[in-house]
């Protein structure tokens, strides 16, 4: 199709603001799918997404409206996938900014709206859910227009649920969103904005053709990773797969590559033709690096091979997931895994437990550190507190810019929380007379441990929160080790800001004293920085543990009790002579909770 | 077959105590004769497994609550044995009963005293008062019994250290040849746990050293701590129970009674009506070599005598044994295993440690 009749757009919305419902209405209205055959919310495919109300893997759907080809590119809705969102946005010329008229703008909306503006997209603002009695379409329109520097009258008031004014939205896309402007005759280039792995067909890349065109069976190459493959099939979704012979400039579709691993064709990479190779890749490719790390150990150490296979299979579909074998003295064999952020970690963990039926022990998450050891001028990255050198010349930790929107009465408590967490105030503005947008720079490490939970409880659930990585900065950090019965427990080591070390160490040993059952001997629990003990507690020895009576009538029952006791020991992790229940390794997750 | 130990269960009681989880039947005096008939019928059926008996033990329930004539008929029919024990509640022991038991060949009486503090006997719902215990004891002595045992319970809700020391002193003053001292077990589902469970949990820490006090006091009074919960003077161990702890086979007859014979354990129905009808509805458990070895370990380590390890090697976890030795809880000498004093206080945990995976 002639590029002037193509419109590529995505939908930006906070969770539950109605993105999926609007997408459904668009598909219905354009006859892409009949109401009868329509499953609720066709774009979200995975159960998990449906349950969480978020979209992990983007897809693109082609519809036609009044002689135009409209490509709706779905974007992931969460902070951890900022890079994927930015690639999806780069594949578009416009975006619908959908705001719940009963809720107003939320932090995630804001972050993605800014991202869209930075990418030069035409924003079509939409106030949704006007059918709700508590909706304030006018106030929302003013808030959104202020954000965009637009006129409130251009904010389309709709109800995706009832279908009210959805046709106007489609008209606005045709009218306001610019047509693609690539060169159809130039060497071909396509942006990979997402990919997924199919068991039978290999890697399926979702692409936006920018210049030139691609034909079926053509030999192709990715420019960043250099991977060569053949276009086994080209096509688009409408909303099911429709194969075509070629995709040309301005169009959005899929390429079936036959590749066996998504990491060989990364999001953000540029695909070109081997025969007519483009000179320059499309801008913006980044090798996304995991920033949050945690150890994953099977609860039953015999399940290690299953965990390895499961991670291998997840990795096929999730290029951002990183893992390497880890051996912990305390927890045995497992994997140190890297994630884009906390939500990504939670999703991976849930998929492992749900889809692969694994019972996992996940250690407290930590961030990536850049470390320069004494007597060395080389920097290296450390992903595991147990590998953090005790003597460091310099350390850097990742920082984020946190964006928080709250009703004005909570500004004080939010500022207090950020100050307690080593935050540096950046900016404050009123979005409306009632709502304030605050930004802070914070170490990522401060966010990783229950920051969001605490923010929610301080603001009675009213705060919305988002963050963006802004790079590494120096930090005065120390490694705190925990010794149980005199033996260091690698899985409990933590890296903390020096001023917080005593408090954290004290809370951690207190928590451990509650978690570790009494043994047949006294068990000292210590927190130490190097050789210096900063906190200590003792689990007193048990003085008796016998089965009171045992005669002919109850030998079987007593034997079973002992066998159960023995089996209970097996579930414990042995630290030296001390039996430590697995839950104790999560103690570090719970320190600091219940303080305020 | 050569079973040398016979257990006879007599389930009848005047009252079911709140903490009890044995097979009991309250009252039912109209069934006593039928029950003794049923016992004798079962005994006749099983008799061929018995060799010359070493011990007979009449347990309950309250054996001495059974109608005296029926009890005598039963005793008259039982095979002779070196040790014949009858369990008795103090309030049931009259001079006549004591003489009758003695005359019927009973060699040993085990008296359920439990405590000498009236308020604690109340908590336990026991029918006897402290003086009943003393009187019963005197009657038994007068009848010529030279092997008497007292049961004591400690760790009773509201029991202070002074209460405990008083109970031990009162028991020692009677100079029984044998004492069984049990920590009160609040078993899940019993009426007692329902009423006292929370209180017991609250006092657990305060009562933590009661076991140590019991052992120290009785050893101080010249008793031998020959089994986790049992003490004796001279050589007056309970030979019947020793049979269990040494892993001997035994035949149990009566409602709910358990037998272990030649690698098979079976339990009669706990339902009185079924048992009376001769329907034993036995629950059978096959004991393989590994299970038997684990039981030998569990039972043998309750005793003060060293446990010979020959044949038990595969039931032992060598790493667990090494840990227990290192912690000073167990000692291995001449291919036999002994728990140290502290090891015996922690006997259950140590055994779990020693059991092979």
C-alpha cells in the first residue's frame, strides 16, 4: 500500500485505564474480528498478563479504516520494559494517550508519554471511562492538555466499554498521525521492535519496515548482532497471522526467521537484506543490561536440572533474562539471575513456578555494582554480594530517576521516605490543584527493597510511581556478612550504605533469631563488616527433646514422628552444624518492614 | 514361634481423663464378662505363637476397674510368667484387691499416681487424692508386693517448681522400686489440649528444665535412669517394657491392642462392639528390615545400656553420628552406641540426627 495511506500508532495507558478494552473496540469497529469470535481482550495472549492486567510481549495488529491501513502496535505497560516500550514507540508515528477520566494521569502514563514525545510521536489524547459516574472528563482533559501543551477541546472523550466515540478516535488517527516517510527505493531496513519464540517456527520478529522492502525467502541479516537468516515467512496479524509475499516501507508485520534463540535477534536491532545491505543501522539500539539480580535455588536440590531446563526455555523468549550457575554454601546449586527490574523478576519467578511447576527459593534481590578493587585499576561488575570484595578502592551503584504522583497532602511523607532512602530532590510540580508530581534521584538499591510497598502504605495507596535508570554513581557501600554458628552464610551477605550498616545488621540478626529454630547447642548469629562484629544475637540451645513415652502400642506412631523430624531436617539447609530453615534466607527481605 | 511377652488390654475406666488418648471405655460394667470371654477367645486363637512367657502386662484403661470376679477369671486363665504386672488406679486398690491380685500370681503393680498436689490432680481430672495413693501403696505392701511402680506426670498447667519438687519428694518417700515420669503430652484433638493448650504453650519456657530436675532428683535418691522416662532401684526394671525397648516380639490381645510378631505389626479394632463380636478388623503393617533397624535404633537409644550396632549399620547416618559425637551427645565404643546425659535429654532430636536418610 501507498505509504500515505498507512498510519502506525500505539496506545499509552496506565494499567486498568482501558488500553485493552479500547484495542478490542477498535478491532470490532474495523471488522478485524467479529464480536462473536472475539475473546475478551485479544491482544493479551498469556494467562499471566491477563491476570496482572499488563502486557509483556508486544504484538501488532493491522486493521483498515476508511481506506487507510492502521497498524496498532501494542506496548508493554511497565517501567521494567522501558527500552522495549521505546522501540515499540519508535516503530510508530503516533500514539493514543489514554487516561482514565475518573483517575487522572498516573506516573507510568507520564513516563511513557514523555518517551513518546521524545520519539517525536504525534499524541492523540483520549479521556476514557466517561460513562463512570465519578468520571471528570473536563478536569482530565485540562490535565492532559496541560501536559501536552495542547487544547483541552482536542482531548477525545470516550467510553471504550460502551463504544462511545471510538470511531472519532480512529478518525483522529487518520487525520492527526503523520504517514510514514521512509524511502521505498533505498536499501531495505526494518526495526525489530519485539520478538517471540515459537516452538515449531523459531524466532518470530515483529518489524516496522522503514526503507525499501523485504520479500519471502530473501536472505536477511541483523546489523547489530550480525545474525544471518532467511525470511521463511512474512506477514501481518489481523488479528491472526496472514502471510504475504513482501513487506514494504511504512508497513508493520512479522518475519519468521527459524532462529532458535531470541538473543540472536535482539529488540532494537535493524534487519537488512544480505544482497542489498544498508550502510547505517536505524538509531537507538541498546544492549539492555539486567540491573536487578537474585539467586534462584530449587527448594528440593534434586530439581536443579529442571530449573536449568526451565530457564533455558524462558530465555528463548526473553532476551533480557540473564542467568549463570551459582553455588551457594548454604543453598546449594542454583542460578544467579539478572532482571530488568522487580516486575520482570516477579514475572520470571511466577512463570517458573506456574508453567514449570518448580518450587523455588529466591534470595533477596540486589543491584549490579561496579567495583574497583584495591591494588587494581580495573573495574568489574558484581552481581552477587557474596562476590563483593571486602576491600574496595571505589564502588559505583546504579541510580534511577523516580517519578511519583500523589495527592498534595502526601507530599511531606513522600519526601520523608525519599530522604530516608538517600534520595536527592529533583523537581516538584502541580499537575492540578490537588495532584503533585515529584521527581527524585535515588540509588536503585533503595527501590529494590520494599520501596513501593512503603510508598503505598504511606500514601494509603494513592501514590503512583515509576522510575528510569540514569546510570552509575559512586556510593559509600560496605559488605555486611552474616555468621551463623560462627560460619559465614554467603546467601545472607548484603551490600549496604555505610551509614545504614549497623541498623540493617541489627535488624537482620534479630529477624534471624526468630527464624532459626533452637538447636541442640547455642547458636550465635552475628553481623560483621570484615572482622568487626556489628550485631549479635543467640538462639539458645534446646534443653529437652524426647518422645515422652514409647511402648508396644505406639512404636509405629513414634517411629513416624521421628522420621518426620528427620524429613524436616532434610528440608533445612545445613550451615556448619546448624540447621537453617529456608524461610530464614528470606529474612533479609523482611527487615525494615513493620518499622513505620 | 517363640513370643515371650503378652500384653492384655482392659479398656474399662470409671472416667476418661482429659489428656488420655488410649483406647478406653467408660463404665460398661455389663460388658466386663463378655469382654473377658472375648479376650480368652483371642488368646486361645493366638496361643500357638507363645513360648514360655517371660512377662505378662495388664494395661488399660484401668484394669483394676474391671469387675474383680472377671479380672480373677482372666488372671486364672493367663499363662504363667516370670513377671506379671497389673496397672491400677489408687482409688480402686483395697486391701482385699491387693491380696487377691497377689494370690492370682501378680508380681508387680504399676500405680497411676500422676501427682500428689490436689490442684494438679484436679487439672488432670484424676479421681484419687494424694492420701489414696499412700493408702493403696500401703495395702499393696501389706499384701506382699516387693515390686511397685508409680507413674508421675510433670509439666502440668500451673505446676510450679515447688509443686514438682513436692511430687518427687512424696513419691520417693513411698520408696517404690520403679518410677515412670512422663512429661504431659497435650495431644492434638484431646479435650485437654482444647482446654489447656494455650496455657501450656505459655508455660513451656518456664517448665523447660523440669525434665532435668526430675532426673537429677531421682538419681540423687538412688534411682537408675534406665530409660528416657523410667527409673528403678536395684535391678527392678520393667521387664515387659524392656522387651519393647529391646525389640522383642510381643503378642497384644484386646480391643485396640498391638502385636509385633516376625516382621509384622498388627492392631486390633479400637471398637469395643466389633471386638466383642470377634471381629478384630486388624490393621496390618509389614516391617521390612530397614524399618525394624530404625525402630531398634529409636527404642534402643532410650535405654542407658549401650546399643550394640551390629546389624544396624544401614539404619545409621554416619555424618549424623559424627555430628552427634562432636557435639558430645553420643559415644561409640566397642561397636555399641550410648547417648551421653545431654544426649538423652535430647534423645528424640539425636535419634532423628542419627537415622539414615
